[in-house]
C-alpha cells in the first residue's frame, strides 16, 4: 500500500495534504454530478435547510407558530400558519413581541394561569386572554415559582429562602417562611445533625496522595505506566502537578426581623430546591453536599482567539472523581425542627471491601418532591449513586422516614429520564383523582407506563402499556383522562402517534405514513401540529385534525430545489445475525440503489453512529444527514455501505441497552465486525477492501475495530474518538464501566489506547482541538502511544476552531475529503 503521510510530530497538530482528490472516474447516478462531491454535500443547512423548531399553538388553537430558517435565510424567523395548514406567513418583529403567553412554566390546576420568571421577577400570565400580571418587582432575583394553597397563593425562592405570596385581587402580600443559613466549612466540620441515611460527600477511598482524589491518583499512575514520555519526565523530576482544593463561600445571612423557621446548612452544603408541602406545614429542602476533596476539571486550550493568545476553556472532571450528593430535608415551619429523609429501611449499606469494614449507609441522591394537585399526597424518587437502584417513596416530614412504593433494580445501570411531561415532575405525574400517579419504568425490559395508588396499604404498580416496544413520548390531556403517546410499536424504526385512556387498554393510532411523527397537540385538543420525516425527506411541519384517518396538510418545504431534484437513496432497513444469534438492525446502501455499478474492487464501508445510546437504522430522517449524503456519494462510486444499530443502540429494550456493561468494545464491536462479514457473505464485497468510520462513540469503535480486528478492516477514520474511558465524564461512563479505581479491568479492556499495538491497517484520526466533550487530549495521548509503538500508517488531523460537533462548513469538507481520500486509496486503488 502506498503511504502518503506518516504520523505527525505532536508539535504539528494538523495534517497537510498536497495531492489533489483522485481524478479516477467512477460510475455515477443519472443525476446532477455536481451534487455528489464532498464540498457540495458538506454545505449542510445551506443545502438541506434547518427543520422547523419551537412548534406551539396559539391560545385559541386557530394558528401554529414555529421558528424556521430556510437555506437562503441569514437567521431563523418566526412563522405562523392557520390550523388547517393555510395562510403560511412570516411574522414581523412587532408581531413576535406580541405573541402568546409563555409555552412553559408553572401552570395552575385548571391550566388557565402560568407562572414564569422574567428578568429575575415573578410574572403571571392568563392563558385565555394573554393578560400579564407582574407579581414581584425587586432588585433581588426571584426564581422557582410554584402554586400553593389550592392555587390561591404562589411560592418562590429568593436568596436561597422560600417566600409565599397570597393572590387577593390586584394586591399581593408575601412573607418569608424559611431562614436558611450557610455554614463556614471549618466551623461546621464537627456539627452534628447529618442525614441518617443517604448521606454523601465522603472522601475518595484511600485518602493518600495529599490533595489528589483517588481518581486523580489513578490517572496520574496510569499516565506513568502507559506513556514513556511521562516516565522520562518523572525521572528528570518534571512530573505533573496535583489538583488544588476549591474555595469556600457563603457566610450566614443576617437575622430576620421576626422569628422564622431556621435551617442550618452543614459543611460544604448548599440549597438546590425549596418546596412548600401541600398542607403548608413543612418545607422540603433539596440540599447539595460537596465532597471533602475537590474534583479537578480539565481545561481546554483555545488557540484561535481574538486576542491572538491561547485562552483556556474550563472543562469537566473525569469519571470516578469525587461527586456531589443530593440530600433532602423537611423543615417544620411552626417549630423550626428539621429532619433528613431516611431510606435506611430499604436502601442498605455500601459494598464493603472487607468483611471487617464498618457499615456505611448507601449513598443516595434524592429528587424533588412531586405534590398532587390538592396537596394531599407527596411522592419522590431516590436513586443510588451507582445508578443501580431507584425507589419511588413517601416521606413522613415529621420523622424523615421513607416508605417505599416502587423499586426498580438493574444489575447493570438504570436508564435515565428521557421523556418530559406536559405537567411537571419529570418521570412522575399525578392523575385527576389525586391518589394515583403515572411513571415510566423499564421493569419489563422495555420502557412503559405504569400507574400506582399512593394511598394503598400495599401499593402495586398497574401496567398501562406493555410489549416488546417502547414509549418514546407521553403527554396527558388537560382533563388527565387521555394519554397522547408516541411509540415504536409498529416497527423499531418508526414513530407513530396514539391516544389511550389513562386506565390503559386499546390505543388509537392516528398517524399512518411510514417514518417518524413528533406531535404537538392544540390547546383545545382538536388538532395537532406534526413534525414528520422519512428516510429521504427531512422533517417538515404538517397540521391535521386529532382524529383517526385524518389527512395531514404539509406546511413547510425546507431543502433547496437543488437538493430536492436529486434522487437520494432510500436505504433498506435490514437485519443480520450476530455471532450470538441476535438480529441486528442496519441501513444498507448499494450502488444499484443510485443507478451505479459496483466497483471492480468490490469495496465496502461500515459506518458506526455515535452516542452509543442512539438509533440510526430507522425509516426516518437521520441526524447524521451529512453522513447519509456521504453514503450516497460512496454508493455512486461503487461502494456498499452498512450502518448498523449495534448493541447499546436505543429503541430495542433494556437487554440491548446494557449489553456493553463492563465491556465497551465487546458485543457492540462484535456487531460491527459481524456486519462486515455479513456484507462479504450476502453482498459479495471483497473481505480485503472493507473500511470503517464513525465519530465520538463511533470513533471509539473504529479504533477498537482496527486495533483488535485488523483482519476485518483495511482502513478506518476515527473522528473525535474516545481513546481512554478513564478520561471521559462521570455520568455516562460510570454507569457502564463503574469507576477506574474500583473496576480498572473494565476500563482497560474497553479503552483503545491499550490495544494500539494491533494497528496494521490505515488510520485517520480527526479531532476538534477545542472539544469540551471528548477532549483533544484523547487523540494526542493516542498519537504519542502510536509514536512510541513505532506505528507509521496513521495520521492525525486537528481542527483548531471546532468543538465536539463541527460547525464550520470548511471543517466538515476538509474532514470528509480526508476520509474519502483514504478509502479511495486503500479500498479502491487505481490499477
């Protein structure tokens, strides 16, 4: 194989190509040839446009408003269309300023008034008339407005204290009901009164290494073990520096004029949320407790700046570093007595390293209380810090004792919240009887709706939906008698809209076209605005009556005439068997689909989508639309392209989601490798001419594929890849691999940097240099590792102004010219 470029020295962070794109002719589709060039398809929104966003209805349900930016528009504008899809027009700036009440906020029980924060003041809007009433006007900042006392009063937070305001006519009267005081860390260090269970904030295990946490110690030692350059620096006495400790803040507030229920925060504690109980006798206080040691954030250097000097962008800590804990307290507003929520009756203790170790209550994180409309019932969720257990509980505000209503356990990790509700509370929503609430659970193996009676002596969850499919969106009707659902029950690669009684039972399917439907229901619940897309059609806005069999009316047409004149491939959504017998869904592109002939070298490319938990083998418009067009380009040049939903992709249930627990690069990589073998067996591609590429998680899989399955792939492009999971964030990584200091083996077998010696094929690494998600350091460390291993068939392209998601058209084009060049020279070389 002809080698064009060797590894760059680390001082030169971007590669430079001096050869032109190969001029070798290839079979093309019977369509404008200019369309299928990298520069053309990487124009992005200038070619395809930007889908309508911020879709909402007018108060009277006669019109739909939305934000829309067409390809030739300099910026997005606000548009309006009639309920029946007629009368599309752009609104003037004055019309936009006079638009309806806010789309979100705290609605009252009747959904007729909504509370919002505007410039630090509390404002109330009437949803029928649009009338605006300012409730506070102060130099202080107010936040978190909520309805109280049967919707006759409003609570809000000011200076970390809770206030209540009575609404009587045009006047308002409010009073402070908490006196929350911060504590100096040193003075409060020995103060008693911590929570009985679920108390966080403990230091990292080990306690050695000065101010370094256990995570920081692990990373320091790993660097010495892995990188020869660091070992040499250590020998010369130039080792790295440890992280410093953070500052302290917040002295006690001044004494109130009249006695008010006082709550003293402990060391390293701060207020996260305040909410008045339904009977007005207690205040629920969400408290964040910082750990004793300080997590070290990773700063990112920005080299291209207005000042012409490098500037630092603050960054996140790495996985396993110390984390804050979310606690919950109840404060009696009459007596001033406070208690901590206590789940020791069922939560258990932390895992012991040795049988002789003392019992330590399990670290828990408490969510905000969710009150029924009449205030008679309050429930909340609490989750273990390791994300393996979630409980829905009731807490006695007088004692703090929690009573379990529902429990969900997962040996791997629990799925996070992904569905918002039209009424507050995240994953918990009360029904009209003020006794039952609805929540989402993966207890059956798929995400479904359940109802539970909070007043029952022995609560038992009632199944509302079930099957080997998932609820992807759920909204309650105004009277809380009907669910508006979006699910993938018709096919894993489709999203349809249904209605269903709150008691469960038969669902009425209101959409019929193959693809994806994202629906916004009108206030009168007689019509819907639908964002619809298909594999070859970007999302467009439609309107239709809320009735089975209704015909949708298309409102927008976004892409350019140039884009719409091209006959884009409608990829087949197929399945193939992985080595363990499971069926893997994938998109398949072949030259015949675009009117081209297969190249005589019979090349193929496997694309690996990013995010890990994401779906791309579906029948609607892909968020990877540039890659979709690139696959058209490859097919026109004679390539076969496969785009699989490997293990851990979304839409296929819990077992698929957690199949990578403790081993990223295990089942997921096998699915990609087996996909390549599927192409050899069914599409007769050349097993020596298969490439692989992807970004982020897809970049990680690309590296693992080239390093651990070198006989499968001849070339690969790893874009913004994770090269070492011990350097990624905590929330995502700790769920799947635990932490580096507690499960180092899981991190080692999942991180490409440990397998770099297996590289034999050609590798392109491309990475934004101001990436604050997967740091550019990931690719730099791998580059040093490859240099020390004396590998020479790779290159690193750095993009100085790009973060994780590229924004510049020139960067996209440069990156994909490099990818195409590599595939052309490696998989389809000239003879």
